[in-house]
C-alpha cells in the first residue's frame, strides 16, 4: 500500500511542495544570517577602497548600456501608446507628467532592477558559487579571513551605493525618450512636454525613488551573494544557485516595491 501511494501523482505533488517549502525557508534563513553577519562586520573595515571601487564600476558602469536600453525603449513605447490619443482628446499637456511619474515612481527603478539582476546579480551568484564548489571559500577560511566580510561587503556596498545613480540616469533617459517619441507620434512640442514634467513631478516622488533604489541595490546584491555562498554539488550546483539568485531577487524587489507603494503613496 505504501509503495502504491508513493507512486501516485498526489504524493509526488505533495513531496515537491514540501521540498520547495524547505528550500524557501532554508534560503530565507541563509539570507538573513548572512545579512546579520555582514552588518556586524562593518566596524572592522573588512574591505579595501580598491575592491570597493572595482565593484562600483562593475555594478554601476557595466550595467548602464543594457539598463538604459531597456528603460529608454519602455519609455518610448509608453509615450507612443498614450501621446497620440491624449493629444487628440486635448490632454497633450499631461503627457510629460504621465511619463515622468511612471518613470520616476516605478518604471525606471523596476526595469533597472530587472536588468541588473539579469546581468550583475547572476554574475555575482555564479562567481561565488564557483568559488564555493571549488573550495576557494574554504581556503579563505583557512587563512582566517571571514569570507562574508571579504566577499560580501564590497559587493553589497557597491550595489547599495550605485543603484540610485543608475536609476537616476535611467529616469532621465526615460523622460527624454518619452519626449522624442511624443514629438514624433503626436507633434507635441518639447516645451509643452517638459513643462508638464515639472508640473507633475514633486520632491516626494524623487525621495521615494532614491530610497527604493538603495533598498533594491542592497536586496539584489545580498540575495545574489547569499545564494552563491550556499552552492554545492559542482557545476550543477552553480547553475542552481544562479537560478535561485535571479528568481529570488525578482521576487524580493517586487515585494519591496509593494511595501514602498503601500507606505509612501497610500
């Protein structure tokens, strides 16, 4: 009877759900523990300026082309969809405001987060996972160096510091792209567009955007590094750790974005 039950789809489904729940709890616990250890080690100055600057360059500069491309194209698509219809309805003076609010509040930071997760987060996870399965992490421990402080700190600091810079540049590109698209599609003048932008945006939107960017940078780098440090079982483990880092980073920034939206705009 027991053998028959284990062969059923119900048992397999329940077992899969149990394994997924166990993996979820284990991953969340690891992320929290690594985060606590990272914060505790800040007083010891565990990284060098050279390494921090390299990680800042890696996070903030190498990710710009893909980030700006995604945000810029998204802005152009939105402007193309709404500008023509709004101008026809006599609401052309609100096109710039609509695009700017969308970019600053949500689109720029979310799209930048997705681009950085795909490019930088996955790279960090695979890098640390490879170090873990090839026992380089163990070698660091033998040298009496805390691998969390040595490997996490420059990456997490770089992500937290550079994410707002990337988002601000992406927002500007998105707003400018919307202006060009609106002009080409509906003939809306640049003056009318940017007058609408200044009319619609306020300081609160900019503050929330910057705070959200800091949170996104911290969450993406922490999750990516934590998943990489938990890798095992050779090359297969590296792939699984990278996949887990990307998936959980996507989920995490959506949850963080929901929290900011609920706290800051409602």
